[in-house]
C-alpha cells in the first residue's frame, strides 16, 4: 500500500456528474492523502498506513518544529483512492499497473483505512472510488511525505 501525504490548509474533491463538476468532500487544515492499494495488501498494510497517518508529526508546535499529529491540531484527513501510485515505469514509456489491486480488494482496503482512522477519532472525508475527480489542495509548507507499507524496515 502506498500513500502520498500532503499537509494542507484545505483540500477539496469534486466529481464529474452529467458533464458538470460536483463538490463531494472538503476539509480545512489537515492531511490530503492519495492511497494506492497493491495486489497482496491486507490487514497489516491497513494498520501500518492508518497508524502512520494518525501519528505522523508534520504539524508545527509552539516552537515552530514539526511535532504535532493531525489529531493534536484538530485537523482532518481527506483520503482519495489512486491506483496510479502503483504505476511501474521501469520499462517503456507507458506505466504498467499490474501491481495495483483489483477494484474489489482496493475498495475494501481503502474503506478499511478510512474506518481505522475514524476509530482513532480523526475526521475522515473521502473521494469517490473509481470516479474521475478533481482533487484540489492548498499545500502548507509544502510538506509531502511518501509512505509504503512494504518498506517498513
């Protein structure tokens, strides 16, 4: 499971419906997270990613040091599924997505990550799985962190 995490002042997701863009989710201060689920991912990957997202200290304390988590600053998480994070560009000019999980598994684990975060009393908003979306962020920093559950050690 891979995640691209950005500290944001705000983030918004819009989805295309009947040739118009409709607002679906919005957060203020918090984390915008793009999440890619890989073939073979499971409960351990969900726990790892949810734990990292809940506890990563990327928000500033009174001394200006990144020492606070999203929950400590009263922030939220906007979680958006993005299978293209599993794109492999080692050969050719077009990405291969063979490492990405099938939609059924990806949807289930994506929702499990959201629920695991909610279980930690973090406000979580989501995008629309398998939809064409506009993901608008107002990055704060910029601060961008990459997580990969297969690179824990």
